[in-house]
């Protein structure tokens, strides 16, 4: 089979397309004929040795895939050959085949094509867990989404609307904000041209926002926290801006009566599989109802998977990028 390999830590341009042996699934794994793989922020880190996991060389990036089950291990009971599935792999997804633990594999509903499925799991799983379990977002509350045109940001906009919140989308350009508007955002803030704090104050009549969803980090981190309402919840989702991990004066949560809340969906899915499964039942239902419309803005063939990772790393992507195998 063909796979896009990382043989030494470095930039995406060093990835090489090669023929390698097909993986052999263990008893608790399934072998998936990959049709599409989502591109996510961890892919930009893992190939440069900056992620919390460092696979042995050579390895393929790609933490989520969609495809068709080829074979199943002898300990797998809920899946069979021929099933359309989506899976979390950690790495290894930029290949024509991948073996994945069965507990990380979900059947793809009939309402969803496999390219969409490859773009769905990580972004919508993360945002659903963030807003439901970590923020306990309630109908009528106000949600501010930073980086609102990215994969997880757009998912947060759509899920926030589905949960009954008023959604304020913030992004760095008018083009990105138009994408967020199409996803259902009620209000828009261009933080490259406007003061985030002043606009939030204006849009909330001085009250601030109940929940902030931040996958960006960077220089707006503290300014955004200062936009919190009393008893607000600030969701730390990621640090796509790069440039180091931002810090926060400890008096700010005290003065706001607010919470700084970490979001680690991958660990949640492993520790609370029943809750994660219930999240996806709701997400699939909303998708079937047309409330969630994942945006795959561009697809890349496997040989150009490095270009997709590079585009995401430079924050050029809108919505999700997907690598297709055939």
C-alpha cells in the first residue's frame, strides 16, 4: 500500500510517498481501507516532534480517517467487513490502509458521505464535549467563538446554535467571518480591525459573554478573558496561533467569578466512552436534520498531503481540509 511517511522530524515538505507493507490488525483492531483522512492541528505538530506523542520512525501523520472495514480482529464484535466507518487513529491515517482500535471506530450514518465523515469526528467531537460537558452551555446564553472559520471553530458555531445560544463569531478577516455567518453566527467581530473587548461590550450591552471557545491562544487570550460575564466559562481548546503558551493573571478569574476550563477531547473519549457515544448520537441526529453542515473547503490527493498540513499550519484553511486516497 502507499503511505505518506515522516522519516525524520521536520517540515511538511519533507514527507515522502512510498510503498510499505499493509498493517496487520490485532485482536481488538479493525483494518480500514481508507478513503479520506481529515487534516488537523496535531498533524502540524507531530511531524516536527512537538506533539505529546512521538511515534517511532517512519510513521504517517493523520489522526482521523473514514473508509470501509476490510477485516476485523477476533475480539471485535460490533463491526464487520464492509461497514462504512470513521476512526481516530492518532497517526497513520495518511495511508491507503490503517489498523485502528475498535473502540475508536464508529459506523458512519447513511446521511453522511465518507469525505464529510473524515472531517467530522475530531472537530465536532471536540466542540460538542467542550460546549456540553465542559461549559454546560445553556439556551439563551452568549457564546464567543475565536478562530470561528477554522474546523473546530465552525463546529462550535453550529453546535452553539443547535444548543440554543447566541453566537458571536470572531476571526481575522471579512472572508472568514462570512463563512462563520453562513454557519449561523448571530454577530461578527473582525479582531484584526476591531477591538475584541470593545465589540463584545457593545454587542452584549456591557454584560460580557457567558462562554468563550478559544482554539487559538496567542495575544488575544487575556483580552478575550476580560470579555467574560460573571460566572463565565473560558474554554482552552488549543494554541493554533503558535508563539508559546499564553499566561493569565490569576486575579482575573477571581474578579469575574469565572472559570478557566481545559478541553482534552481525546482523553475524554477514552475515559468516558458512554458520554462520548451519546454526544455522537446527538451530533449525527443534528447532521441528519441539517443543523450541522461540515465545510470541507479543499481536498488533496495523498501525494500532496504535506501541502494540506502546511496550509493548515499557516492558518490559511477555512473549514476542514481532507486528504483523499483514490
